[in-house]
C-alpha cells in the first residue's frame, strides 16, 4: 500500500503523518500539493491522507475552504472509485465538508482548544492512548444519521477511559455518543479527531497509533 499526504495552506501535521507512515509503518509516501489534481500514481489499493492542521486558517468553518481545493475533487473521485481515504482532525472536518462522511465537527463543548492525550476504543475493545489537539472536534449529526451510523457499524472509535469504559467523563469535547471517528458505508473513507501519527514512534514512548492504522487496515 502506497500513501499520499495532501498539503493545504495551514496544514501542520503533514510532516508528522509522513514520518509516521514512512518510518514507523515503512510505507512509500508521496506528498501532494492542494493545487495539483493528479492521483494517477495511486491505485484503489492505496490511501490518500488529509492531515491535521488549520487549512486556510480555519476561516469560515473548519475545512470549508479546503473542500474546494483542486486536489479535493480528485480525492472525492478516488474515494468514489473505492480508494482508501483517511482524514485526521482537520482532515476529518474536510471529509465532512466534502460530503464523503456524514455529520459535522462543532466547537468543543467547553469552547476551548484542547491538547492532551485521551483514550479511544475501536473494534478490538482495547483502550488506546492517542493525542488530540483541536478546538472544533465535537462530532454532531441528527438522530437519524447517528442511528444509521450505529446500525451500519460505521462508528470506528469512541472516547473512553483508560480501562475502556465509555462514558461522559471520558468525552473531551462533548461529541455525541462519544464518537471519535467514523467511516463511510463502503468502508474505504475514515475520519477521526485524535492523531495516531503522534503516537506511532518509539521516540514518543507510545505505539498505540500504529494499532489505529492496523484497525483501519492501513498497515
């Protein structure tokens, strides 16, 4: 599997993602400038990553301007053909703005920027310690959409405590149903607020981020 990492004006996690994928996962990575359009070097077995940061300074809604970058139309087409796409933090916001994932990311319930380690739980039931760094990470959708996500097994990560218990006290931003990450119905587009690329290196004394990539089948 080959990875492409899209760089927007204001991205600040693109190099972190490059390092995690290239050095910690041992994969080939190509950096993609937002004004370019060519994804011809990627097959649908590969993965395009929308990294975290503050694309276009987070003017308007987070991700709302980046959604119209020339590269994003190619990413949307790539996803619609079955190619894998991962959006982390601001990348998750862009995926929601582009319609590749349902819902929206709203301002944190405490109306403050939050930067700390949290715990999330995925399909393996293990509590994984992964950093967050966002001001608008509160996942929101209407009840019908939330019920549909649950019914289709599209919630991929929920905030939990260090023992794996999912409750309001473990929810850092007020996300509905403790949702930290979701996927699309066809299981090829993934969005999450926590940063697995910041927890994938022995230098960080935390390898839980590598388990996130494994759970998503991106290893």
